[in-house]
C-alpha cells in the first residue's frame, strides 16, 4: 500500500534575523528550466548524502515520465493531483505561483528546503504511519532503497481577470524504486 503527497507553495520570501528581502526575481522568459533541474538534483542529492544514503542517478525514462506529467498538470491548470497511472514509482509534487520567478538556484533550494522541512514531523523512535501525510516528501527524498530519479518541470502563464500575470511552476519528481512503503520495518530500514 502506498500513499502520495502534494506540496503547494504560495509564497516565496527570504527572511533573515535582521530583515526580509526578496529573492532575485526573473521573468518566466528568462528562467532556464534545465539549470533549475540541475540545481534541484544537486540539492536533492546533498540531502541524501547528509542522511548517509547514496545519491540518486538521473534516468532518461524517469525524466520523460516526470516531464510528461508536469506538462499534463500545467495543461490541466487545476493544482496538483498525483498521477493515477503511475503504479511503479514514487512521486513528489510541487506547485508555486509567482509574479516573478526566483532564480533557478534559489527556487531549487526553496523546493528542496520545503520538502526537507517535513523532517521535523518524522520521529525516528516512534514511527506513526498515520502521520505520513506530514513527512512523506522528506522520507521519499532520503529513502535508502530508491536509487534513480527524474525531474519534470512545466511553466504556465496565467492572467485571470486582467490582473498582473503570474507564472505557475509545476515540478514532478519520480523515484525508482518507490519509497514510502507503509510498514514500520521499511521506514526503519530506509529512513536514516
């Protein structure tokens, strides 16, 4: 049995102790999707290494699957829904809506940071699978037996009711083998 999670980001602000400052912002025309994917993959694997698991390898098949579904989500333009036809792979989804998109590096850091922030809900000593929805992005990211992944990214410009146009960013990450197998033993073995 498996469950999947969604992640939605509606704000994007950098805050330090002294003040709040906006990230470097870009128009969607200037946003380099391939550079964003590279940064996302690097940040993702840094987290895995921090948890003493092997970095994931990118595969063409998973990249194509993830891109196909990211394009589908953008075309549907109806938020996030997990792929009902994806029966074999783990999946993390992200959605953000921006007037101006942050830089590729900053957005990748934010996406991975938001997934990783779910660590605070995971108790290594007392695994509560009923709380899975609170930590599932984090545990899929570092799932030890997952060895491959692919990243898909789609951008969609939206201008509703003659307001300032926004760019919606859809990110799909596919994992093989899938993580988050819902048994306490699997979590103890795979979440380090």
